[in-house]
């Protein structure tokens, strides 16, 4: 029988850990010889044997690939036979100068491991650190590349004989599973000196105590989600006034008792990434009011580590699980730091001795019209690259924005958008930012030649970029980056023509010295033109106007009701706005929502970003379809009078129209003005595709109304999916813009 040899190249296997063993098993099962390995561009294999077996190999390669392997492309070419006698797995090529290995995202406990976890006969029965090639910690434990146990935080744990045997057996589920371990050789769970830490933890939670729990990417704080005193105590001690807490439910059925879970949401909840999913809360759901005060939504996630599975089973009810920090500080992830910062919040610590190398927050998602949308892309997704349709000609670092910062390192067709770094406004987050960049550079062997940054001179990410030597610097306008991010998210490359970019958000530096945020751009990747925007208003007091939405109401309209609530400050604020003292001009859509919220008495001051707009959305009557009109001043750029909507709000309020109706009409008014802006852009620029980006589009009531109007008007609408529409997506946009210019 003819022996043929075929070289196979499999591209885009970013979750490479389980892939080489799979290829090994497949090849040996078919009696083929050869080798499998990985290099800079992915996994390669050479197989040799009877022609029929080789083609069967190729067929099964794609069909039966392990659950975590994401294959972009398989190419096969004939090569000369080598007559090798066996099939081998080539060692990681650390010596070849190629440092990149395929570090995957942290992955929820797989079904096989769960079965063993619950099997009294298994040696890992109830072991909180069980994992295998298909699941477990990855990104959060990797200290350096190549991805090998010695370079992870599992290094201090010497494998016992049985674990080592599994680790070295290509036929075993734990072959080359770097974090593999067992009760005899792996990490240990502790809660003070309790003999059964899990039972002790469950007892404490059931008695209304607050528990610190060490997770994958940091410490969480936990409390019984149905126990108001416990959740209220957690809120008080954490100094978190209103921002909602997430809840962990044991399984889909438990989640469905708390919120409406449709098929898309169920897929997200049970996906290997196990993000928090924001869901419509069921009326009467057994959740303490302090969990998500005044919110129709509930953030729910399912257990993603064996520890979570065991804990939820022991507590037997949903728990609040929120990041272990005080107020707006980053989540604590080192044991000493957690012990210090959480000691006054937590009544006890459920912890262990496997170190976390990279602080990684839970990811947050939601669904819109049957598709998932990332709100915060972090644990479970990072560091998987976003594949771009155009290759980066030179390696790029994009430094992101200020709030919800992420950075992005890119080369080839891969953009590695970082985990959520947070708001770059203290030393700790700045350290995460700079160390994170160094870490990614090593992990993915990227030495950036081009560095992109936001035009805002005061952003710490901008200052970081401007201090770098020997690189090409590319300043990128904030809202151009938003729109480019949406284009890249949708797989549009350099060759795609310009689109209408609608960037509605809170704050972004405009090249004209004003603060932008209600923008209609004719934008491609390389360049943009500002076609129109919301008419600018002063922000009295600058940043104070962001914290106190009533100031924005005052800047827009002289409303006696708002004036009456702030008699002492009102005259000064009005004078400040009129004279332009400490009152930068802004076209921000976020500030327009703030003003409406204040006029309706929803909120005069906020304690987390976007709070007033979020509460206004919550208030709105979903059944109301009325629309407030807004004038368009048809200059170039055109200006849309957001103040018209606010005058309509006041008029309806005076006529005692219920606030939920007014809130809805305001939302539909914003949607209508976006449609009007897009129609004008189409007329003037001949463009038919609209990309929607910016944090304002996290508002689903608005987004739904906008998409409905635009699609009815014959526009093609691009939305975010893989990266957030908020500033967490900025770094990706900066990266593709910088690449297209260089
Ligand atoms: Zn597993
Ligand atoms: Zn062991
Ligand atoms: Fe923004």
C-alpha cells in the first residue's frame, strides 16, 4: 500500500494546550507516524501513512477537535516521506527564539472533572482544585512563557507519582495539563483552622456573615444573596452605595428562578468563559434589596471553579459574589494585600495557597436581539486574541483610554486586548497597566514599533505612551477609536470603505479643545471627518458636573425645580456656565442623559459612572412609544439641539405626565435624533452603513430603538459584540487605526 506523507498546518489554534495531545491521539489511533508541535503561527503536524488514513486524519482533525480549540484554518501540503517509526509531540520551541506559546484563557470546570469531583471513588473527590487539559486556571497563573508548569504559580507544587504519570501519558485527559494536581500534591483550602473549610464557609454564609473567597483572578466577597442584613453589611463595609452586586447561582435552574434566562443567555451562562450575564430580574426573585437597589436587571453567573461548585452546593442558595475591594480600588489578588484591605469587610477568609499571578476581574456580558455582547471583557476571554481581517504590518501597542482601561498588543492578524485594568487614576491600577503591558509583550513575543494613544494629554495612558522612546507614536481621537473598534469588532479591515460612525458616550477629548461625546463621524480606519454632533453646552465645574448631574440640567435649562433643590449653589453654577469659567464645552450624549435624569428628579448626584443614565433607563416605561423632537441646525458640521428634548421633559413634567412615560419619550427622542443625524450623513456623504459605539449604547432601550429606526430606514447597522462599546474597547480601535496609518 502506498505510503504518503502530508504536512498539515492548523492556524488560529489559540487554545493550544489540549490540541497537541488530541492530534497525537488521532494520529496514533489511525496508525500514522510523524509529529505535532507548535510555533509562532500555530500548530503544525506532519503525518505519514496509508493515503486513506491520512485523509481520514484530515477529516477528523476539524470535526473532532477538543472543545477549547478554536481553529481558523487547516492547510495541508504533500511532503517527502521520512519513514519515521512513531508519532511524537515536539517539545515547545523555547530554544528557537520563539517565545510565544499558546496561553489560553481561564476555563470553567469541565463536565469530566465535575463528574470526578462528585465521585466518592475518585481520588479527587471533592478536591477544590481539580482540573484537566480542557479546564482550569491558565492566564491567571502564568508567570512567563513557554507555558510550562515551572513558569506558573503551580511551580511550588511537586506532582505526586500518580499525577506525574497522568501528566506524561498522551492518552490521559491530563496529558500536559500544567496545573494538574490532587489532594496529595496540590494546593490546599483553608478557613482559619477549620477542619472542613467548605462546611465552615457554608455555615458562616448561612448565618449572614460576609466571607472573602479567593477565586481565579482575585478575591471575592460573598454573602447570602437573600439575606438583606448580610448584603447591606457588605455594601456598608465596602463603601459601595448603589452599584449592583453580581450573584452566583448553582446552576441554570437556580439562575432561572432569579431572572429570565433565554437561550442566548443560557449559552453565555454555561459557556467555558462563565461571565456575569446581566438579565431581566424576575419580579419577586428571592434576592435582598441591597443586592441591586432599584435595578430591573440582575448580574448572574454560574460556578466556574471546583471551589465554587462545592461552595454553592454546601450553601444551597445563591450568593452575592462581588470583587474583593474597597470602593473603587482594584480587586485584591495577593494574599497579604487581601488580608489587609478586606480585614474590616470579611468575617472570615476562605483561601488557598495557589498564587494568582494576574489580577483578572469577572467578565460582564448581556444579550441583545439574540446575540451576546461584552460589557467587560476579562476573565475567561483574555488573552484570546481578536482576529482582524487585515494584518498589522508592524507590531502595535495601543494604550487605551482612562476609564475602564484596557491596552492592546497586536501583530499578524491578532489583537491581544488586555484584561480589564480599570480606571487609571491611582498608583495600583497604573501598576497593573504597566506590568500588564510588559507581561503581554513577553507572553506573545510582541515588540511594538507603533504606539497608539488617546489625544487627552492628562490621561495616564497617554503620558505612558509619550514617554516611550524609539517607537512611532500615533495619537488617536477618542471617538474615532470607538468607531474603529466597532469596525474591527465586525471584521472590517482597512479595505472597507468609510461608514457613518455614531459615537455617543460620556467624555472624549476633541481636537477643537471641547469635550466630545455625541458625534456623527464619516469614518474609515485611517481617517475621519466630524460630520455633526450634539450642540455643545458648558459643563459647570468640569468634573464636578459629571458627579452632579443637576449641574448639567442647570447648564441646559433654567429649571425652577432643580434650582429649588440647590438654592445655595444654583446662582454660582449658572454664573459659571454663563461666563464659561471652569466650564468646558461638551457635546456629550452622556451629559444630556444626566440632565434629563436630574430634571425628572431621578438623581442629582452619582456614586458610580453612568448611574443617572442607568436609572433613567430603568425608570422608562417600555410600553410608551412617544417621541420628543429635536431640531437639526444644518451647518457643517451639523448640530442637533439636545436642549429641545429637555424642554419637552419639563413641559410634560409640568403637565403631570408620569415620569416613566417622560423617560421613555426622552429615550425615543434620542433615538430619533440619531436617525436624523444618520439620514443627513447619508445624504451628504453617500454612506449607508452605521457603526454604533460609545458607552451610551449600553442602554438597551436606546439601542433597540436606534437599531429599529436605522434598519427600517435601510441602513446596515454594525454593533459591538466581541469587545465592549464602552471605553474598554478603545484600545482595539486605536490599534487598528494606528496600523492603517503606518
Ligand atoms: Zn476538566
Ligand atoms: Zn497528585
Ligand atoms: Fe468613550
